[in-house]
C-alpha cells in the first residue's frame, strides 16, 4: 500500500472528490478501516436510497455509537442524500462524521444538492504524485502511461494499455452517458480525441468546434464537463496587466498523462524522447505535479501561464502569498542551455523581484544571470519543501 500525501481530518465531515480511478475508495478504506460504508455504485444501494433517502436516517441511527465514520461513495449518484446527511448532522446530532466521495461535481451542482456549506471540508484526490510513488517512480512510465494507481499495480505494458483503453470507455459509459451529462454521445466521443490532441495547449474553442462539428458553446460545455468530472484542469492566463500583448485564452491539461494519451489514441506507443509530444507531455507532467503538491500541502499558490502575441511565453507562473513570484520554463531535454531562459529574461521588469527557474532533466545546477537552471526534482523540492 502506497502512502498518499493528502491529509484527511478524522474529526471533520468532508467531501473527497477526484477522477474515477484516482484511489478515493482505497484511501478511505485505509485511513478509516472501521467506517460504515455505503457504495452507490452498487445498484441495490443506489435504487433503495434514490427512492427512499430517509432510509439513511434509520441506517445511521442504528449504528453502534463507537462507529466513528459513515462513508457514502459516489454521492453524485443520489444527490438528495446530501440533505439527509445535513439533517443527521444538524437535527439528530449523530456522533459519526460523514465522508462523501464523488467523481462528478456537475451532477451535484445541476441538481442543486446541499453541499453542507460550513459543515464539511472539501478535498481533491489526484492520480499518484511522483513523491507518493517514491523509489518505484519511473519517468518514462509516468509520461507514457500516467499515474493512475491501477497503472502502477501492473508491470506489463500491454496490460496497462488494455486497462487505460477500458478506462476511457468506462468514463464515457458510466461517468458521462449514464449520468445524462450530454444528449449525444458521438460528438462528445470525437471531442475527447480532439481535446487530447490539444492537451497542454492554448484552447481554441472555435477551431475545436469546427473539427467536432458542434457550436462553440457546446465545446465550452464539454470542457466544463471534463473539469467537473475531475478529468481536466484549466490553467488560466496571467491575470494582471503587463506591457506585452498577451493571449487571453486558457490552457487545458488532462489530469493525467496516460488519460490524455489514451483518449488521443497514442497510449499503445510509448512516448519517445526528443519528439514534440515528449516535450508537451513532460510539461503536462510537471504542471500537474505542482498542482497536486500545492493542494496536498495546502499552500494556496496560484498558477497561470503567459504567452504573448509575439510568441514569448512563460510555461508556469506561481504566485505565492507573501513570497516572490516564480517564473518557470519547462524543458524536457537532459541538457539545459542559457537560451532556455531567454523568455523569462524578457519579463523580468513586469514582476517585482521574481525568481526565474528553468526545470529540465539536466542534473547539473547552474545560474545564468538571475535565472537558475536545475533538475525538475530539485525544482519541485525548492518550491514544495
């Protein structure tokens, strides 16, 4: 069992959200072994509690008071249960704490579900971080197949590929179609492939709409579905005004490199160093590591990117409360060159005493002007000690 970095409070009610297969149920079973569990993926539980949500009241009140937690897996299956949980907390004052897991916030929001404001914490669980994998971590495997727990439970590449292809089909059938998040499946299926091809790039809604054959508003809704089912992350452009003319569109990342490559029909072929795809996937991997570590360490950093109309860019801007802003350039090469930091130099006057980093696979640390070139693991260790 691999230890996860996320901190879960024993004495609080909380929601635990995350993509399907990120390890939510496994984590809860490990951290709360004596909890009373209700899994709404089981048809018998979903059907019973959908028709009679008040059955939950009788079920919880009948528990031994020494049972400390009640876990409801995939709460989005029966959003009305949030009201019942609220009643048990506020009116019945039950001694148990509630853990509600979910892989879709969209179903909860669209149903107007009671999200227990002020009465429950919110946590996101992501696929493994490289720190969680420890000595088992292998960069080539992570870039080619991603970091979903099930991927790292398998040794053979063909077995991993089969799992990931099944994962993509399961997401379509159970997370999207069965939950009625879309009206037509085929345009969304095509959109997923096109979105995967645009992974780690600036989103051009109009171009994607033309390829998929739907209107721009539908494409925007599709991206929102990816966000709200925890399969995608939007990186907004840097918000503050600077003297350069910059792009205002967001950049999109799938939450896992393996998922992106699966939906783009590339997962059967390991990613090859020095290719364009390798550079893009490596950037996705490092951006995702920053997002995961920020969430788990509760640092409240803000992430953005910046690209000018002239083509100059900063791959990742990290605004840290009370600390200097970090401007990071991400390079997949095993040799970091002075010119890799040239774009950062052009933005030095737009930030107050920024820290410039070029993160690559070069093991040698060096400094050129005010920009530090270092290995990506060393960069993460300095940003997230």
